[in-house]
């Protein structure tokens, strides 16, 4: 194990010090764009006003013959726009691919002070993070980066899930993690062909009634991703980094997307990917706390200003622990309100 005294030391002479705390930022949706498409790049300036994070995707879904164009397109869109409070991230290719090294060296040479986070796919263990950590430090030092680039891992291999806690604590650059249900399904040999979401055949059936042979039995679909999201949320919360739901591939089913996002939100995730413009508003709605919940949270905090003791509100017992839950909702509502005047008025902030 690394000596704790060295954990926050830069890994290269001249690189900026790694962060001790994550920047406080609203990241309800990470909006994916394919940067090799000029028409898409032309819309980035509008997108910046609509989303919390713009991500230039260089990995899966970018055709092999467009990999270099995507990298160049990302550099171009980074130069061409002022992102303000909106995050600019990239998803590089996997470390064992022919493109990852050039993705990093070219991006760091051209835009070392323009993007915030590298999303790393197919992370199997802390060794992947250590490699990227060291390489980023060298490139930051060489190209005069003023602030450290953060790392966001995709949890999308069975080995990665086994090592999730070690991944979460592998570097002070760790920003967070996203569930990658498509690659993870393949890695685990799950019998699905979907990008996230549920499956109608994954269900439980109520007991048969011996007095009513053959009568229909109640049955309910279960959440295929519950276990992994729970494991990821615990690993991230324990490490002080952020968990995200990843992609939902059925653009024709906004209701199912909303439910999947909401389950993740309720379990502790802070955001999800939007792969289609229609998913931006879904993520915005789901990952901004419900005004009624915020109003109730405010009642708790008002009734117990110092967070101690116990009170009854609307027949429900409140104590130190519910005060802390209320603080989570209120802190998030304040963050949303800073960015969104309409939500600010709905929260009464
Ligand atoms: C995302 O990359 C996934 O594989 O689901
Ligand atoms: Mg993937």
C-alpha cells in the first residue's frame, strides 16, 4: 500500500498537485457527443446551455475509421467553445486499444487546460487507474496543465466489479464511476442484448394457491442492475467519489429510462449518461430532487436546527439520521437552484 503521506504528492515533477477534495459541481447528465461529426460540433455551443457535462466520445460507437477524426474533432470543439460552468469530459479508448495512447498524448498536448475529466472504459482494477494517473501527471508536467485532470472509471467488466473498492480509492484523481451495463452484460455472459434497463424475463413469481390450481399468479419484474449499482454506490460513497448510472439505449422508451434513472438516483447516484437529446430532460427531472421532498426536508431542518434530538413531523419520527438525509436533499437542491432559476423558485430558494 502506498504511504498515506505520499497519496497527494504529484506523480511527476512539475505536475499540479492532485485534488484533496472533489470540486462541487452539478453533474446530472453526462451528455455524449460523437466529435467527428461536424454537424454535431456545430451544436455544442447550444448544448453547453442545456447540459451539466458535455462528453466527447472517442471509444465504442465511434467507427474505427473515424477514431482520429473524433480525436481531432474533440480538440476542435474544446478550442471553439467557452464551457463556463459546464463540464468538458472525454471518453478515451480502452488502454489496450491501438488509440488510447494517442488519445491522451494529443489531447494533453493541445488542450491541457481545457477539459476536466477523462472517462476510462473497461477498467478491470486499480492497476489501470495507476497507469493513467502516472501518464496524466507526466503529460500535465510536459504541457503546463494548471489543474489536475480527473479520472472517471466505467464499471463494465466482471473483474472491475470484483475490484470496485480498490478502483474507487486508487488515486486522488478519482472523480467517480459509471455503470456500463452493455459491456458488463457481455463480460458476465448475461443473456441479454440491451444497453441497460430491465428485462421482462428477470422476475419473481408468487406462490401457487393450492386451492386454485392453474389460477394466474402475481409476478413482478426485478431490476437486473440492483446488485451492481448498490455495490458501486457503496464503493464510491466510502471513497468520497461520485456514482453514476450509465447509458439507457432504448430511446423509444422514455418511461423506462426515467424509472431506471430514478432507481439509481434513489440509491445514491448523482447522474446518468444522456445518449440522445430526449434523455437530457429526463436526467434533469430525475436527478434534481423533487420539490415536495425538498419542502419536507426543509421542515425537518427547521424543526431541528442543530440536528439533535427527536421530533415528530406529520406523524413521522425525525432524528439525527433523518436530519442528515434532509441535508443531502437540501444541499443538492441548492446546487440545482444555483444553475436553474425555475427550480430555484420551485424549491423556494
Ligand atoms: C457503456 O459503455 C456500456 O458498455 O454500457
Ligand atoms: Mg462500454
